[in-house]
C-alpha cells in the first residue's frame, strides 16, 4: 500500500485512513456529512496526491493524444484544460482523464490513481510518433481547494487573478512563496474551486499556508467520503463504478467528448454504435420511497423484473434523499420514468431525473 507524501500530516489531523486505489488515503477527518456541507457551502481541502500525472512533449505529442483520446485536443490553447477519455479497442473505456495544454508541444495528462500503470502502458503502446513521455506521478502532490470561498482563501497567496480564471483553464505561477505551482480552475465537486499541483518537496509548506490563509473562513480538510457524495450530486462519473473497460462511453453519456471529426482508437465502431442508437443508458434517479441505493443493488420494473443495477448511490446530504446512477434500457431513460430499487427483497420506488441532481 502506497502513501501520499503528507500521510503523517493527515494522521496528525485525526483522519481515518483507508485503502483506496492502492494508496492509504484519508476517508474522513470529522464526519462525511460535515465535510460535505463544508465544501458545498464554504471551503475545504482534499489531498488527492494519489492521482497520476504524465507529461507528453515533442512534435508528436498532439498526434499521440489525438489517437488515444476521444475528445479533440487540437481545440485546446495554452492554459486550457479538457475532459476526455481513453477508448479501448473493444468498445469500453481504459480511463477518463484531463488534458492540459502547456504549450503547442507539451501537455499534462491527469489520470485516475487506480489506472496509473495501466494508462501509462496503454498510451506508451500507441506512441508511434515517439513523443517524450514522463511519469511525474510520484513526485507531484495535488490539493483540491473546493467551495464557494476557495478563491477568497487562495487569492492572498498568489499574484494570479483567480477570479478572472475561466472554468477549465489553468495558470502556472507563485503560490505561498513557492514558484512553478500549477493552479487549475477545475474540480470534481461542482462547488467551484481550484486544484493545485506542487512538487513533493513544497507540498507541506503549501498545505500549511492554505490552512493559515483559510483560518478566517474556518477551512477544513476533507476526505474521500465527502468527495464521493459531492461528485455524485453533480452526476460526475467515477471510473470503476460508472465507467470501466466494459462500459460503452456512448451509453455512459460521454458522447459530448467523443469527436468523430478525427480518427482515434475504436472510432469507427463507436460511430456505428452512435448511428444505430444505444441500447442502454447511464441515468440518474432519485428515491421516492425512503431508502439509500448502494452500488450493485438491483434496478427493476414495477413487476420486479431486473432492468439494471446501481453503479453509484448514496444519501444526498444536500437534497436529503437517496440518489443514484445506473444503466437501464433506453426505454426507461426518460426523466420522470418510474423504476424500482431492490433493497433486501423490497422494491423501493424511484424516478429517473435529469443530471445533475444538485444544480
């Protein structure tokens, strides 16, 4: 089990550490509910240094990214970030990722922790242009400062005008006296905020500076438990739950980042699937009956016939009701459609809703 560089800091803060994606990670410091509301309404900090980072450089960098990812990276400009995914040859998804354009011939790819080695091997195997690839995952820390007060906390620490940064853009500059910090206006919570990439050697100083600056806002560290409920309220997919090697990206609702204006791995087959129409869809649903949908619970029709299963589910702290996502036949995917969640042999009523759950 690997640990993040600030492991002892989290232990000292009283975090409950759990295995996640091959790392020992803080799941909570106080309670999932308190930490969820902290981010949704104020500001909190996640240490997500388990994530993977690859640099791709050289004249062949863009061509490589265009081949292995479904979105069109040629639309990027310096300082722009793009959400994308890596299709496999069988119609599934190797991983979803973020693509950062640093310059015309340099990109940063941010991948899921559980897939670092898999993604590295997959991208490397398609590197016909011999782009220069560097895995900087083990030397990079990543902090997500999330919530409506994130900019107010961070602004005194940097000369970068954070309020002027558009969603899905980034800048590199000084933060808390540390140079070459990459600040990205992305996030996985839907609460606004910034993700901060720093070298391991600077991580503790930057972490402490953020919490010092955030004292006036009652800033708190936040664990993976609240990260999961926050992302689910916004309908964001989690790799391994809602998408994986077997799931179709088109059925998963990733058609918006699937650009058939270029050739990429498995694009001809995905185009055929798009034209034929998908057989099933990843949908969001809210519970009408009292109950909490959990992963792998069965989804059923009114007669109790299985129509799918829950891929992600929880009790929404914001809505105070059960919410979930899962794959159902396309005929059941229209908002307002009634479905049922099987909980201990009971059929609990739910209805399909348009994502996100929390606007």
